[in-house]
C-alpha cells in the first residue's frame, strides 16, 4: 500500500528529527527568542537610518548622477536610490536591474546615494548581477535552515553557479531527504516578497545582536574595535553581511536545493563539523529547467562513470587520491604527454628529469616550508626531514644554479613531467580533478627581463594551438600587481606592460583583474570551457621575481656583470590527470581518432573470414593503430553494435569478398556505412587523420564532428 509506505517514511523522518531527545520543532521554539531579539534590535537601530533619510529629505541637497553613457541625472543626497534612477530612465530597465555600482563599489538598488557619483546598473545576465542574486538567495536559504531546523548559521556565500550556507547542528546531519523541505520553506519566503533592509552598527551593537551564535561572535570579534558593520534583515532572518542585496525576495522565481554535504568551520578539520547546503535560484523557471537538464547531461559525461565504463582507470582505498590507469587509460594519458613533447620540440624546450624527494632545506629556501608544508608529504630519513615535491620550480632553480650561466644561454626553457604529490584532505579528493599524485606539463623559462614579452607571446601561441586541437574554447585575463607585492615597482610595470603586449598579439579578447596577481609577479589567468560551457582552470603563465632572489640565481651579462633572471612558470594541460577528466567529459567518452584507445574494430562476417580478420588487424597494428578483432560467436550485427557502443571510431567488416579483393567495408560509430576500401588506401587515410590530430573523421558524418553534442541525442561523431 503506497499510503502506508508514505506514513512509514514520515514516521521514520520524525524519528530522525530528534536531537538530544528534542524534535526540530522544539529546537526552533527554543531559538525563537533569539530570532525575535535580533529583529527588535535591528528595528531599534534602523530608526537612526530612517531619521537620517528624513533629515536628508528636508535638506534636499542636490546631487549629480553620471551614467555610463555620460548622461547626467539629478538626485537628492541620502534620499535618491539607484532604483529611483533606473525607474526614471525606464520601468523596463528598473524591472531588470538587480544591483548597482556607485563609483565602482557594489551598491544595493534601494540604498540612498551619498553624493555626486558615477552609477552603473546590472541585471542577472551580468556577473555582478548573478553574484548579488545568489548572495541574496543564500540569506533565504539561511532563513529556511533556521526556521526548519533551529541551526546556528555560519557563512553563506555566492558561488560561480548558485550558493551555499554552512550551519551547525551539533551531532545532527542533513540528508537528501531534507532538500524538498528546505526548498518549500524558501519558496514560502519568496511568495511573501520579503524586503531586504540594511543598517550599519558598531562592533558592540553587533555583538549584542548575535551573542547566542558563537560563530557570528567569532567573526565579529575578529573585526577592529572601531569597525562599522553592515547588517541585513530579510523577513525573520537577520545576518551580518557586507551586501549588496536584492530589493526583495520576490525577484526569485525558481529555486532548487542541489546537495547536502559535510564541511568544517573555517575549513579546519579540527574545528566544528558543519552541514553545507547547496542551492541555486533563477529569475525565470525556464532557467532552472535548463540548468537541471545541463546537470543531467553532465552526470552522463562524468569522467568517473565513463572511466569505469570504458575501463580507463580506477581508484583504490589502499592509495587514496592516486589513480590506477589501466592499459586503455594509459594510452590516452601517454598520448597527451606525447603531444606536448612534440610541441616542446617545436618550441625548443629542453626536457629534464628531477628528483621526487628533497631535503626540507630546499623548501625552506623556496618558502614552501613556511607557507605550504601542510599540503606536503614529509618524513624523516636519518634524522633529517625530507618531503615529496608538490611542484617542480625549486628543483629547476637548482638546475639553473648548477653552474655559471651566460646571457647567451637565455632563454633557458626547462620542461618536466615529473610526478608530484600534494597532501589533499581525503574529503576534498574528487576523481581525477582533485588527486594526491599527478603529473603536469610543467615548464620554467629562465630569461632576461627584455625577453619576457617574446616568451609569453610564444607560450600563448603554443597554448592556442593545443586547445584548438582539443576543440576547447578559452578566455584570458591579466592579473596585475596586488597591494602586498614584493619587488621594485619599475620591474612590475615593465612586466605588466610585457604581458599586455603579449595578450594583444594573440588577437583574442582578454580582460584585466586589477590587483589579483601573486605577490611575487603578475600572471595571465586562463579559463577553459568544455562542450557544456563549464569553466576550468588548467593552463597558467606566471612571472616570478622572487624565486630567483631566494635561490640567488644569476647570469653573466654581455658586459661581464651579474643580473637576476625572471622565471616564467607555465603549463598548458596543467595537471595531466585533470585535463584527462575534462577531455573525457568534453567528448563524453566519444574520443577523436588520434586520442581514442579503441580506434578500430575488425568484424568478420563468418568464421571463414577469421584468418583475413587477423591479417587486417596485424597490418593496422603495424601501421600504429589500436586495433582489435571480434572473433566471438555473436552475430555480425551484434558485433558491429557493440563496437559502436564501445566508441570505436571505425568498424571494418570483412568477409570472403573483401578477402579476395584485399578490401574492408568501413563503418563509423554513427552507424553510417562508407563502403569498400582497399586496405592500403584506408591505412594511408587513417594515418593522415591520426597525424593531423583531427577532431573530425576523414569520412563524412551527417551529424557533425568534434565534442559530443550537449543535448543528449543518440547521434555520435564518427571520429
């Protein structure tokens, strides 16, 4: 009986909802005085804001508001809001806007302007708009967690897609069964069209508002004593927040609670265990449906699933975070490395081999002992401390310093595929994208300052060629000098100018991330997009002025003086493991011919063709192709279908006629028959396809080629 089963589930859930002998309803009731006190104090402090606005209305001090197109709008100081300005321009604009920027600072639409200013308005379609939309949504998620479970809230930031809120529940945990309950509570808050309201308070006032929540108290006490702290209210929920936020909860039209995970306060496994709830919202229900469809498609492409199905790799509990690449997976892995080696030869890199284990004195010199030790594997050998290398750059510095260097040797490009180890927390390990043991296409260019631009230009050209072969789109951003930079300002300015010219030379669009460079040098951040338009950070190019100083690196100039080189850290694939995962999902396991570990399957029509089948397989393997033969007792049609499902690019059907004529009957995995071809002619054709690393088959496919279609259709590329 379905009704009885539902009642049993409900009863079980009620049992699970007991903590320390109390139901969640009892816990929420106990927290109610705290929630009400926050509101009372918020309203008390809000009277100051209201009084200030009333005084401003009386004073009626005019201000000028400059729009991005240079037009001016008039306003009243501490009265006129960005939403007022948007409404004056057009009601449709006001309806689309979700947040503003005032003189470059993010600003609530309903927060009064404080003087003459430049105003920008943003919708959900803008990155600034999405961040505000999802940050505001996180407050509604926090409200739901408080009202449903009586949790202690910690932090709830916006993410690149969606948001989360971390909460403390003692020894209680949430599960997927709670997702609907949370979503319904958020939907209730949306229907109530709750206003977001902002006040500012002193540190002492903030402490009085949140004294029942030890996590908020810890945050507040970390602020300077004279801090002015902003606090927001939405419905019954009051929280510390820098903002900005939406005008009201009614802007949200669709919500999905995506996952419930475990986390730790301050990301410290030694601190309190928390429950992390992930969710996403949209201003249009259609967008949520599209998002869910994309997630379903991503699940189908998950490299962990494809890797198991295609017998590419696996992980084992006896070596967490270290991948076992099976023969077919090793073919792909080695193919990627071989391709990069070919590019290194073309671009005149020198490959080196460096140790895996170093005395910790090396890491003290490089600075990793002070700033990175917790991410390293280290141990004692003969009463001395040693560590497995997490990166190659310190070892390459030893190579450079091995003897006196001349300016004639520069640029010196040292490439290394050495094995790296990083001590990631077990809970952070995730397939091939987050591992403990990995290899990088890591290289360091030691060059003169005047060679930086040329070297970066060359690297960006190499990068573009590699990503084009993979069919990956990418974007670039220049990250400039941060506040706490080290080194001479003049050197930084020259380096940033060199990177700017290198970026311009690519002919591609790029952006600037002001102040986002590393303390030791500016960098170019490269973001890659797969077939589902998901973002990944793989390639990097980073200038380093500090490591040459720490290692005392020098080269002799033409005048006989000694000067320091600049190090260019760079990688194209980044972690080979991570790129393996990205490409698995990008192609959805439908590998292009050159990269496929299953390239050709030979299928005999009858057992009379077995001998010829083996001859064809031998000839193809001799030509350098991964070729198998299906000599099972299955019917020919089933053999062909199984080869297509196994993603062989080409299925060659052979019988007595093919044996007599020295031909094969060619089919592609999209189930298109391409007819009879002489074996030697086919070998020449496929050799050209493999050598060119083409994304498309040399045979015509009616469904197109390249990355697998993102809409989940049955059609498959031929190669």
